C-alpha cells in the first residue's frame, strides 16, 4: 500500500467513525430506506456488525471502514 493510499484509508476510517459518533450513519440509512442486512451484504460484514456501527457500540476498522464509508457516501448522494 502506498503512502497516499494508506493516508486515504486512514481518513476514511476517521470520517466514518465521526459519522457514527454523531448519528449521521443512522440518519443516512433511514433516509435511504435501507436495512442493516442490505448494507452488510454490500460491505461484506454480518448485519449485526452494521447495527453495532450504526448504534455506535463498535467502530469499523481497516478495509471494512473504507467500504462502509463508500457505501454511506453513495446512499447519501441517492437520498439527497
């Protein structure tokens, strides 16, 4: 992984964690009318993991955080 790629991934992790902490994750999912299971399938995790992230009980890490952020950004654009 290049330095640029690693930095971009770290920025994505920080951004998605902030979105979870502020409740933005839950807001995006409600506005887009998608279930935890639907998001989980796209991100490649268990639906309970998405629920935990949405509730702020756990924090996404690494590649899963990047995939989750990309999913949220796309949903945000669609529901805007």
